[in-house]
C-alpha cells in the first residue's frame, strides 16, 4: 500500500518535474521576475537589440504651444500620439524625426476618453516606422520600454529610453512603472518584441504608476480616429445616449450599472448583461461603444445584441439625450 | 450647466470604478522594476554597491552620498551638495567623523577623509567603459544603504553646457524707453525680487557699464555664475539707485513655474556645466547625489552628479572621476 502510494507520488513528482523544464525554456523577460545576473543580461541584450530600430520611429511633436512625442507606424507617416498633445483636428504642426529633421504634419482625430490621437506627416513615403502589436497580446507583468522626448527635443541627448513593467491594464488605461515626464506624452511604449503596445498619456504624481493608452483603444476605433474629428467630452453631450456603464471582458462588454430613467433601463438592459454587438458590429472596447452611440443622434434607433443567462437577446433602443435624462 | 455636471458625475463615476478595481489588480511592488524580487537578481553587484557607498550627514541629516575609493577611508562625493558635512555612516552602521581634503569646481567633486580606526575600508573597483550603451543596466545604493535602485542608461553620453547666473526678471524691448531697459516682470522669490527690484524699473547700467539693449543685459549677467553679485543701476520714478543682486540658478529660478519641475520634486541646484555625463533613469533623491553608480558586474561606472528631473540623473563617467582622483591624490602626497 505504502509502496503504491510512493509510486503514485513518484509519478506525480515526475509530472511536476516537467514544469521547471518548461520554465527553463522561457526567456528571461517572460519569468515572474529575473532570477540572476544572467537573466538581467538577457533582458539587457534583448532591449539593446530592439532599441536602434525603435528609436528611429519616435518623433517630437511641436504644436506651437508645447511639445509632445509620437510614433510613426507607417512609411507614409501616420503617427500615433495622445489627444491632449494634438488638441484638435486639422491643426498644422511640425514633427522632428529622431535625427532632428523637421517635417510638416497635420493633426487627425482621436478621443478625449482614452486620450488616443493621430497625426499625419505630409509628403513622405519612406519614413522609418514601428510595427504595432495585435490586440490582447500585452498583460500585467510584461516587461516594456518607454521612448520619448521628456522636456522636449534635444539633439545632443537623443531619444530617451526607460525600462519598466506593465503594472495594470484595464479598459482604456494601461499603467507601467517606467518613468515619464511632460514631453513624453504621446510617445510609444514597446513590448520585448519591439512592437508598440501603448502610447504615453498621463504622468502620475506617483513616479512609478504612469498612464498609457493601450493599443487596443486605437485598434478598436482606427478609422474613426484617422478620419473624424477628436471626440471631445463636450461633443458627447450632443450625441445619442444609452445610460449604462460597463467593463471590458474577453467576450464582450459586461454591464455593471444602468442609470435610472435612461433608454437602456427602459429597454430592459440590466447589470450582468454581456453586450456583444451594436447594429451588427462587434463591440470590442468600452470606448468603442461610447463612440458608436455618440455618433448617432438622440432619437435614432440602435439594435443591441447581448447575452443574459446563456441566452442571446436583442433589443431595439431609441437613444436619448444625455442632458435630458 | 446642468448637463455639464451630469456628464461630469457620470465620468467621475466611471473613473472611480476603474481606479478602485485597478488598485487590486496592480502588479505587486515586489515584482516591479524596483521591487525587492528584482533587486535580488543583482546579487553581488548589489552587495558591492551597498558596501562601498557612504552616507554624508550634517546635523544628523543626510545631505549627499559618497564612494569609498581607497582602503584608508578616502571618500569622493559631489562638492556642492556636501558643504558642511560632519559625519559619515556605512551600510554596516559604523559612523565616522569627516574631514575635507580637496575640492574641484569644474567637476563638482570633493575628496573627504573618514577619521577613525582602521585602514581596511572596502573600495570601489572601476569600470574602464568609455561609452555606456543606451539600455545598459545601472544600479546605485538607495540612500538608507539597505536597498538598491535599478534602471538603464537612457540618453547619449555628452557634455552639459554652462547655464550662467540669472536675476529672475523678464525684460521689455529696449526701443520703448530710451533711458534704459524696462523690467517687465520680476519672478517671485527669485534673486531680483529678493534684492527689491520691481516691474517698471529701468536698468541703466550693469556693473557700471551703460546698457542699450536687453541682449546686452542678458549677456553681462549670463557671464557670471550663480552666487556671484551683479550691481544694477536703476531708474525708478525719476530717482537713480543701485541694487546688489546675488544671482540664482536658472533651474531653480524659472523651473518653479515649470510643471515638469513641480512633478519632479527637489532637484540638484547645480545640474549644468559638466565636461561629460551619461544619463540614467534611477529613482534617486537629490540627497543621493555624490554616490557611485555600478554595472551588472559591480564595477563603478561613475558618480551620480546631478538629479535633473524625475526621469534624469546625470553621472560623471569613471574616466573623468579617476583622472580627478589621481590629481587629488598627488596633491595629498606633495604635502
């Protein structure tokens, strides 16, 4: 009996002993935390192999009343940045490439909700650019590095790198412990594959808890940010209104609250419902829902598809006006 | 107005919900870049940093860090930070009296001697690296000498130009008043304000030299260093008067109004005019300047010479520090 138990135990131990084997195959930056100088050297050499290319894609943005940063993500010069850096749509501004060269640009759209913004450099087809990450590839604990021009462009100093880890990621916000300062706003956060995973947004009073706009926010509203004017908090008041608050999950938007007397309440939506589509379009982010709703006029009808207790439901809802409810 | 407050309340509701849940899901401090778990990986380099870094105190308060450079207890540090340093302590708790031996203005370095028993102090091992590549790990002792702070080399190695002294005034254009240069604004608490200058005053002479343009005033003042005195001849409501102004640092004078500086906390007074620096992102306080910075193998890359803002520390590279040290030592031998 005891022998059999020992055998069982032994088999289990063997099973478990494969786990450390898998751990060994992990790259140093994929471990819970670096264990040795060797791990640290591996992190360093990965960072340094990515830096030269990543730095070339970083720009300083001169808006006339301040400076921010941005990252070129196409050879034609589409730039991701922060909405608070560009301010409004259609403004002429200058960008400076990593080598100091000045180019003309015009601000595109974005959103004051997430602080995402876009900018177009004019008349170029051959610019150095950074690849952007697909959605949902970054998560809390990942190593990352921030690039930007804290305090403005300085040719003798160059692009500034800061190392860190993602310490929080939820809805339209990512937080890292990489250090930021004014002027970094709009600059890119890279993962350890050299892809852009976020854009610097707000500098926190706590130096190791700064805020970024996750790439998911751009991906969910790409055409809107590129082609429309910046969604401002004021303009939200003019558009349609549902009256729900929700949080993002892997399968859709989880309703966490429905305000009394709003169209959503009248249509019977309640907390716990999982919103998946609006007018047949998949709802990927919270901001995506807000933007879609705000682009409709009060009084217009939208069809919401949602899951409740495993059932797929659909309601037609007449949008209200934010100010009236 | 009503709809605006409505909107604001909705937004704030969402934000609170977000931050509330976010707090619980934030990565633990232990695992962060400067968490204890990460620090452990630095192993021997960490021990080396703690062993060779010295706390310099005045009236029981930390004013700078320093590094042990010789078994006899010689300590290098940042000269402008440790004026009046009386006592030093090590990571093992030992305390020593201090005596200053040498100072060198251009590098802002000073040499001190620990006074006490023993001539077997640990001393730093120097790195020969002349150009630190961006993204290289660096580490320094945290000021309590129990933990370290880690980060990376973050910008190009370069000289930092001299900034010159400032009065803390904004000048009007000279063409408007033929009698002198108008002071349009006086920065509160700055040198000119302390000396009693007012907006509307006309500057006629700087150190006895008649001035015709605002650029001329700026050039004459900028030739002097912070701490130097400049004498302005002022025409105020028809009266001539001289004012003596002790010039301030550009950073401290104008940065008071700079949001970046408000976010950064205390920075070094002198953060300009260095022959060569490399730069890194270690989260160190102003009082931790003067201490050594190390590479992964525990070799000393240089001395942290200025906290510039919350993403920037300047360090003097080991090559410059060692040249200075040799000069200091040969001076000691000659005596």
